[in-house]
C-alpha cells in the first residue's frame, strides 16, 4: 500500500517529534536532516507503510534499515560540522548516508553486498544526493583512498573497532560503532582520536545491529540471526 505524499510528510514530522526530540536529541542540524529525508524512499515497496514506525525494517540479503532514533542518535554523537567529511560503513539502503549528506560536505559509504550497493545508488541518485559516494568493498577496512575523515559511523556490530577505521580518523575526529562479543548484542561505543596513537573511548547504550563481516570484523555471519527481526 502506498500512502499519499502528504501523509508521509505528516508521519515524518511525527517521527521526529515523538521518536527523536522527545527522547532528548537536540542537534538542530540532525533534526532538520531527519525531517528532510524521505525514509519511505529507502525501504522496499511492501514496507513503505511502515517507514516511520519506531523500529528497524528488513531490506535485502538479511540486512536492515536502522530504527530512525538510532540513526539520529549515532549521527548526533559525531558532533558534525557543515565542512566535515564522513565515512559510513554499512550503506544498506542508503538512508543514513542521505541523512548525513544534509549535514556535512561529503559522505563516503561502503557496502560489502553488491545488491545493496546497487539499491543504495539507485535510491540516492533518484533524490539527487550528489555529495554521497557509494563504494563496494570490505567495510572493516574503511575506505583509505579518501581518508582521513572527521567522522566515521559504523552501521553494523563487530567484536572490536577495526584498527583500519581508527587510523582513518583525523585528530579530534569521532567514530561511533556497535561493539560486542555476540553478533547481534552490542553496546554503542564512541571513540575520539585525541593524538596520533591515543583514543578516548566511551561505552554508551545497548543496541542490536546486523554483524559487521570482513577482514577486521566477524569472519562470517551466524545464519541463526537472519530471522532476528
């Protein structure tokens, strides 16, 4: 079922007000970006009526589009500025990259699943998000060709923060990532690079993300998690 555009706009405004502002997020740039990006354009046709529900939604290959509040929280935790360059790991459908694109100058996003690379590129190009570059590769290795980055956001959980990602932060830059010893039970971590080889780490709220698969992450996905959502 496809809802009229006006209904979607009303749902998007309610989503920002009830799911994000009422939970304490206050960054004006993040709130404006969440109001500007049509989440319904980044989910499958069969799930568009649920686009503004307070939870994740399934996309292809057992992956998900994150809960709107979690996207806003992770972006706000980076304390971004308009001139910043950001790396996202785990493009998915492209939704979080679109949100980031409304806040910063340049977004590079890496996705390991080729079907999702194509899906995200189609979604982003259809809405003219021209400051987003979607790359196909191992996200645990980052995207060194365009490093360093002012912020790195990882939309998948790993057993630890990959060394490659830490090295791609500018001094003073921040990384936000779900980290945990189980594939879909993590704690959200914020890492700030304070010196060349010195990082401050903050352990924040408990979260559940799809696993980060790669050379510096989980070797493979535990198939029992595919029906998690």
